[in-house]
């Protein structure tokens, strides 16, 4: 094993036609089987520079491991942590708004529609405020998978004041074919 290390360190001193150092292992005289003293050679300073560059490349490879199929991110793609925190504050405000709309819809849907409230299936912003889709039990049955559920759309303004509602459809609680 020590022999392999010394051979890899002892590289031919000759320069190739491209001006690069020959990559073959050197024999005792410092040249490979193809080159000899008459060939242009690499000076000692060039050899030292090449070794330093090889060492730096090896260190870089250790410091920055690369996975297959990945590329390094550009400066534009890297996320600034300060920007992320700003986005989180905005999202918290939006979530609070949605939760307020949900609470309003839950407390008023049963009274508004005249049937037992079952659940909120959608809340989305609109140009004029909010749109909520709720489900109410229009008729109870045994077993409960035969309950008739009505889906209603409720329109609210930005202050969560109800401006209207309409029935979208009806289905049996056990029927999932429409939603799959």
C-alpha cells in the first residue's frame, strides 16, 4: 500500500504536447516509459503549484459534498432568513383572518340556512371579501351514512358580514363518488 502511495506521488516530469504535465507514473529517473531528459519538463515551482492546487481541490471537495443530480444554488436562489420571517408575519395575519371567517360561518350557518351545521369544507378570499362552503344536515337518517347533506356557499364581506348564501348541491353522507 505504501508503494502505491509513492507511485501516485511520483509523476512524470515531462510536459505533453498540450503543455500539461504527463499523468503517467515516473520511473527512477523522474520520467515515464515514453519520456526522457530530452523532453521539456515541469519546473519545481510548477510542480509545487500543481500540488497546492490538488490539495485545495481535495479540501473543497471535503468541505462541500455534492450529491448526484444536484447543482449549487445561485445567489438569487438562496433564501434570506430575514425575508422568511417577514413572510411568516404576513401568513399569520392571513391565517387569523381565515380563522375569524371560519368562526363567523360556524356560528351563523345553522341559523342562516335553517339546518344543523355539519362542517366547513372551504374558505377562500374573493375580490369583495370571502367565500365559504359549508355542509349542513338537511335530513337525519339511520344509519347516519344515509343522512342528506346540503353544501351551501356563503358570501361574506371583508368584515365577515354575511351578504348571501345559496345551495350548491345535496348528497348522501355515504356517497363519495362525486368527490373522488
